[in-house]
């Protein structure tokens, strides 16, 4: 009877600890990247009751929810984000709630640990945004012309051609096309800048079918805006209709498209793609790729433990493998999203009922044992 009393007491302790695990799961049901745990019961040697032998991490993925924050990221599949503290220690998490700090480093919003990326050599490096905040000015190197030049027409112009010098200063060019011959068609071309200075001139010729030839095409002009700058003018592929044409019966209309060049630009938008690469937008035409996130996977996730709120620890972290999102066994990245807790509230309620019934049964065993002992003592006194 005394052993039954102690056995029931151990059951009360075990069920209480198990309820603590359930309560921790429920309290973190809205914590991003949280992994629920299960308590494991074991028998004490010699049938001396029960105890909590340990707990196991639930590795099932949580739901992915969109947040609209471009630095929030979630993993769709296997893997953990890699974080590093100031001492160089590495940590791992599924909670991709990140932001850029004042130094341009991508950090975890809770612990301020640096988020690690992977460079082209496979080495772990911090995600540094500071070098991508501004896009340096670039000089224009080419302009493409399209449209039609009616043979015999004069005064066909292309005005307001905006180009940039090496300092990012905008300049406006104009192109004047004057008919020179009609069979086959040819036109004299004069290129001027906003001051009226002639930067270059030449003659372009067309075939009988109206397609451009290689004569004078492309044309190169040189400007001197603090430094010599060469701009190539492309009037279309010889023999094709992808540029300027010289067709009778059609009005003369010339349009241009500047190939490149821009002033100093700041970032107007960013996002992480499914491979974890930071995509940066500076303008409608200027886009760049930034660093790439690194992921870690573990062969035995069930042996991992949560520590420090939502960080992964345990002996199994030593058997890690680093890689890039979307490659091999590594999951893909969902940008602008967060993985929520994998806690299933229905399962937790069911576990609570089981724990409650177990606790009641253990309590009842203790009560019965106490009553039997009391009856024994009373019988002794009565004898």
C-alpha cells in the first residue's frame, strides 16, 4: 500500500509536468517558428511509478502566412535559418522575422543576431545591405531607333532623347533625318545635344524593301561632358524590320529607346525570391540581385530542442549541413511571409483531457491507498 501511495504521487508529478508542456505549446501557438513538444513518460525501475523521461520536438511545418514585410521570410520545406551572435556562435531558427539594422545588416528582430547568407564559394557571410542601398550613376552607351522614314520626306526628327553622363547628369539629344536619295532610300542623320552642338553626323541607307542596310548603321557619336563619352546609335538589324524602315505610303515617325544609363538611384523595393536571393529594385528598368540566404538542415530533428525562445539547440546541431534554398533537400523561401507555430490546438485539448484523467486516476489511487492505511490503523487500534 505504501508503494501504491508513492506510485500515485509520481503519477501526479509526471502528469503535472506533462501539463506544463501542453501549456507551453498553447501559450506559443502564435509565436512565429515555434515548434511544439511532447512529453515522454517512462517507468521507474522496479515498478516504482512513472517519470518524465524527456520531451521531443515536433518537426511538422507550421502554416505560412503573408505579412507584407519584405524582410520577413519563411521556409517551405526542410531547413533552418542560420544566425550568429557577436561572439561568433551560430544558432538556428525557423522564425524568419528579420529586419535591417542601422548598419545595413539583416538581423533577427528578437535577439539582434546577424542572419547569415552564403557567398559564391559556399562560405557563411552576413547579409549586408549597405553596399546595395544606392546604385551608382552609369553613363549611356547606346540608343535604339524604331519607326518609319518615308522616302523623300524631310525634317523627320527624334527629339527629347534623354541620356546620362558618367556623373548621372541628364542630357537631351535630338536626331534629324533628311532624305538624300529615294531609290534606294538613304537619309542624312545629324545628332545634336541640348546646346545645339553637333555630336555626330552620317548617312544611313535602306534596301529596296525598306529594311536598313549596314551602311552607316550603327553610328557612333562622341560627347564631351567633363569626359569623352561614346554613344552607339543602332538603327536596326540589316535586312530586318526590328528598327527603322523606309516604306512609302507611311508617315515618318521615329521613336527611340535608350539602352542604359541612369543617375544615382536609391532602392525603391526589395524582396527575397524562392531561392533566398535578395531582389532589389531601383527604378522601372534598373534591378539588381543582392546576397543569398543560407540554410542548415539536421539529420535528426526530433532530438533538437528549443532554447532562447525560438532558437534551436541540442547535441544534434553538430551534425548540420549548410546549403542554399531550393537546392537538394533544402526548402524554398516564401518572401514577405512568416511560418507560424506548428501547435495543433485540437491535439493539445485532447492531450489535456488525457492528462486530466490520468491525474484524477493517480489522485484516486492515492485516496484509496490512504483509506486502506487508515482502515488498517483503525483495525489495529480496535484489536
